[in-house]
């Protein structure tokens, strides 16, 4: 296994996994608890519009994607307030808008050779040094923010009314959380792909919530599961020749199913 990492592209892929495992599952825990699991999927689809727009006007897709996703994250918070009891309406609106704009820009730019396949499915084994550095910077920022604002985020996530009574700037915090999540997705798109990035964020959190008994334990488990799952998927994809992002997703799904079955069997044994 360790012989795989003698290659530079595998080393970059490994460091990308380390960085993503430090922030993606943490954000995923709060997404799940806030019942915003589909937000990651929505923003990943919107990011395609940012990529297509950047390629169409000839600027860095990373810059255009981050800008578009930040705007979408702010708009999503506004729609969430507007449709408080129908959050799926907000996600459906933004997802449709993002995909429509992506198709329009990619169609208009066919003569420029615009191809979104790489951003649809991603490729962790072709991650660049710059992308690894950006992921590492984001991981550091997210960890620092989590350490400093763990309690306010905890209160806001479980009870916004209590957070307001405590004097917390709930709307500002929610918008900032959406923006950070959007930037994270924008940076992960070239690595994980727009169609699969939500799995890397939500699946480790979902598995950890089945196993953890306390909030902090869930956070720690989600990071561990995220790292082990992504690393396992990378190794399996290298050995089998299967796409890395798809393999990583299948690993997470398999772990989730095994966890459910194990808990079911334990429940039957106790009964």
C-alpha cells in the first residue's frame, strides 16, 4: 500500500485527503443537524455555473466558482428565511438555476472548447500543488473557526430562538456558515466532482451520528471516518482502475450500510 505514495500525484492526492477530512466532515455534521444536507448538493450544482462562467469569459474557474457560490450561499440563507417551513423549495430553486446557467454558458462556449466533465466527476489523482495548498489553508481556517466558535455554533444549530435570546447574531452566523460551506465546495469540486462532493461532506457525518454518543465525539468520529474512507477509496481505485471519487463514495455507502446492519444485529441480540 505504502508503495503507492512513491509517486508525486499520489502524494498530492494523500495531502488533499488529509485536508478535506479535516473540514468537510465537520461542516457536514452541522449541515445534517441543521437539516441542510441538500445544501451541499445545491451549492455543488451552482458551482458548475461558476466554472462554466469562468471558462466562458476566460478567467480562473476557481475564482469565478468561489464568487458565484458565495452569492448563492447568501441567497440560500435569504430563501431559507423566506420559506422557513419549506426549505426544499429554496434548494430546488437554486439547484435549477445553477444547472440552467451552467448549461447556457457551456453551450455558448462550445467553440472555446468548454468541457465540464472534469468538474462533474472530479479527479483527486490529478490535483495540483496549488489546489492542495488552498485545501490546506481552508482546513486551517475552518479548524480555527470551529475552536473559537464551537459553543455559539452549537447553540444556533440546535435552537435558533435560544441563540437569539443569548444575543448571538444568528443571521450573520448562518450566512457566514453558508459562505464557508460554499467556498469549501468550490475548492473541492475539481477534486471530488460536483456530483459527488456532497457525499464526502454528508456521509461521514451521517455515519458518525450513528456511532457517537456526544456532540464532540460525533465531530471527532466524522473526521476519522472521512479520512479512513477517502484513503481507502483512493487505494481501491488505484488498484482497480476505477474512478477515485466514485470509489470513495461507494466506500462511504458501504460503511453506512454495515453500520446500520451491525446496530440492527446488536439490537436483536440484546432483545
